[in-house]
C-alpha cells in the first residue's frame, strides 16, 4: 500500500532545479520515502572519512595563505611557532572553513561530498531543509563530540530515537532515503 501524500497547491511546488526535485531526493511530505530510523553510525563514519579530503584541501589553502603572510615579515626558514597566536588563529580559520563547507553543503542540498555516495541527508524532523542556525549548532556540537572521542556519535546506539548529540541538540536528522524499487 503506497504511503499517503499531502496535496499541495501548484504555487507551493518546488522550483524545477531545486534539491527537492532531484531524482534521488525524497519529498519532505512523503514520510514513506525515508528508510526506518537507524543509528547509521557506519555510514556517518564513512562520510566523515570522505569529507576529510575536501577539508584537508581547504586547510592546505589556509595554511598556504598564512605561511605567505607570515613569511613576509620573518626570516625565510622561520616557521610559525607552536601554540603562538598565529597558530591558534590558523586552527580557528581551518575550523571555520570546514564549518562553512559543511553548513553550505547541508543547506544547498542536504549533504556534503562525503554523504553523497552513501545517500545520506541532513534534514529537520519533518524531512525539510534545516535552517542555517540549526546547521551551525550541529557543526559546533559535532566538533565537541569528535574532540571527546566521538562519544556523541556513539550515543546514537543507545538513544531511543537513534540520534547523535548533534542531531538531538540542533533538531536535525541524518536520513538515508529508501532505495527506489
């Protein structure tokens, strides 16, 4: 028996090139299009591994810019000192660039490059796109979770709704669309 759908007026239909009309994008009003809720820990970890590579590319660009600026006022062979203000600023810039990559990706299509092969999507509870504020909170809490050895991710195995810390606190969900028959 097909899942019930809600009729929407023609003016409320998404634009032809929007992420909601992509062939692999389940409609936010079709609850049967999503696979049952699971912890998705394995898929999340695989997506994190894939997303590590674009993040490293961003970090390399930031490091190059910092090195060029720093080298302009220092001897040629002098590096940025460990735990100096320059190094802390570089880490903050790298963290911010990675967050911008994640939030922009989640906002534009619900997924990062690492989430695409595994058909994962970040949505709100009803399946719609998440607001930017929730995505920023998701990234910040996810960072804390990773710094604590990933305990916020592992939490999804014991959570009644299979949500990680960043899912629960930001009001977002990691979803995996059901395979189309």
